[in-house]
C-alpha cells in the first residue's frame, strides 16, 4: 500500500507533471486566467487521464506484447477517440462547460500530459492499481498547478505589470517561481 | 490546384524568425523547456523534430486530395506517429545515450503542436514543394530556439558547452538553470527581451 501512496504523492508533488516534467503546458498557459475554468479543465483532464491509464494498461497487457513498435500509434489513436467521446459527453450534459473549455477540450488530445502518462506508465512497468494511482496523482497535480497559476493570475489583473512583461512573459516568470517552490518537495522521497 | 501560388523563398524564411513557432506562435513549449538542459539534447531534439515535420508535411501535402475532410486530423496524427516511431528507433540505434537522456520526450514529438499545426494550417492546402520548404523553415526555427535555450542553460547551469568545460575550476555553476525552473526562467527572459525590443522599435518609429 505504501507503494501506491508513494506513486500518488510523487506524481502529485515531487514530479508534478506541469512544473517539473513540463507536460501539459498548453492548458497551463492558455486556460489559467480564471480559477473556476482552471478547476473544471483540471478535473476533465483527471478524468481523461484515468481512462487513458486504464486503456494503456489494457493495451500493454493484452495487445502490444507482440508488437511494441506499434505502441505509440496505438496509444495516440486510443487517446484521440477517448477525447472525442468525453467531448461528446460534456457537450450533451453541460453545454456551458463545453463553451467555456472551447478549443482546449479537443486539444486534450495533443496535451502531452495524457500521452506522457501512458508512456511513463509503460516504461516503469506499472500494474493496474499502480497505473490508477499514478493517473490520480498526475491529474490532481495538473489541477493543482492550473489552480495555483489561475489564482496568481487573477491577482495579477489588478497589479501594475510593466507593459513589456504583460502576457506570456510574466506567466513564464511566475511559472519559474512556482517550479522553484515545487523543487522543495524533492526531499520528500527519503521520508516516505 | 492551378491557382496555387508557386513555391517561394518566403515559405522557407517565414518560420525562421518572423513566424517562429516557439517565440512568436508559442507552440511546442513542452520540448523547448524539457530537453534544453544541454546543447547535445537540444540538437538531437531539434533534428528529430525537423525530420518528423518534413516527413509529415510532405506526406500530408501529397495526400491532400485523397484524405477525406472528416478524418483528416486522425490521418495526420497517424502519419506523424509513424515518423516519430522511426525517429525514436533511429535515435536509439545511433545515439543511445542522448536517447536515454531525452526519455519519453522523443515519443512526445507526436503531440508537439507545431507539427499538427503545420499539417492542418499549411501542408494540407499547398503543393508538396511548398510544404517541404515550410517544414524546413519551421523546423530550423524550432532548432534555433532550442539551441539558444540550451546554450544559455548549459553554460550557466553546468559551466560547459557541448560537454567541454568553459571556465576552469573557479566557476560555481548556477545549478537551477539546468533544473526545471531554469527552463521557465530562460524562456521568460527571452520573451521579455523580444517584447522590449519590439516596444523600443515602435517608439523609435513614432518619434
């Protein structure tokens, strides 16, 4: 059980997908102007990550043993269809959320975090429950990073940012500070 | 395709600076930040991306009348994934150490927005020659940014360039620069400098 908890904490904090592995930067820079949207997108990602971990485990276990060179192609096709299904489901059940997420919903397909999760999971040889814990940790970590960034940017709206730094420049500098803070978690490894 | 404009130098040079995929379009940030902690990694990533971009652009352009509109994105992704798999195995065979250092980021070229973006926005509408020129321009522009980033980060962060020590024993490396925060910081500073230059040029023009 300690193993599962460690995988979760590691993906959530120590090896946070966004701030230390640079996965999922597009939504991190694109959809973090409001906290409410950031939370929703984070949770949508968490959901897709869980489904992906499930599919990747299934593919690795039952299909790709014979043909590892098809791994990348199989993963990307499965992820693309998954996102399409999630998109249709959200459109049906919550049109408001669908409008708010806009272009970023289909872009979950090309979100490196999703494919990255599948590849990491494969490389590390995670089993079923380990994969699930990894997906939950990664999804929560992504949500955490999005929400942190969105809260800072909401405050930034009323701050006097120099004209040259407005836009992506200041966001990258903030990301550097956040990333620096998350490096503090690196010491967590030995105590768990 | 009779009305299609001929290939021009513009197709080639556009990606280098004026429409640079990273600095201007803000695409492909994940690899730009993740693998630029040493110049060797940056070069390998740049060349691999250039190869995939060229292959996918040429194939997409030559198949543009065959691929049905409804399934075009899926088809593009399949084409890209094929080239990435090729690049992945080639790197593993030729430079195993760099391949190990790049880790999953070679496979993640599949989801590099630059490649899908060029396939969708450009290669699917133009002749093979123009698509190829565009791929070379964009790929070189991307490699250039990787070189700039990794150059700054390797020199400051480990005091070396391509593995050769630059400063002798006295240099205290600024370790943060080769760690994740350094990536964000370096790109942020690049963007600040560019914005500052653009603003100053505008002011000079107005005066």
